[in-house]
C-alpha cells in the first residue's frame, strides 16, 4: 500500500485540500491499472488520489483514517436535526 504525495511542495495526505475535493483511494491488484487511473484522475481539479492499495488488507488500512473522519462528519451533520 502506498500513501501518495502528488504535489511538488511536499503536501501530504493530511494537508488541507480545497473544499469540494473528492479524495480517492485506488485499489487494484494490477499496478498498470492503478497508474493509468491515477493519470486520468490527475486531469481533474476536484479529484485527488490519496492512496493506492494492491490487496484487500492494504485497502482496509488505507481507508481507516478516512472512515473515522467520515463517521465524525456524518454524526456532526445529525446534530440539531429533528426527525420527521
């Protein structure tokens, strides 16, 4: 599994990205596919590949930090909302 640093200024996975940017984890056993799809995603300003994985175990490891953040955001979005 590999966490990626796509910028020239040393920006890391944890660095802030512009609002609305979709973070993507590319997972496939074939390296050539992962490289190709990263190049396609690189053409878009609002997509960012943050990690890639070649096995299911590596994918689980790569997803974990983002899963926790998503769960916190999802929970925060429910705060103050009433059930109908």
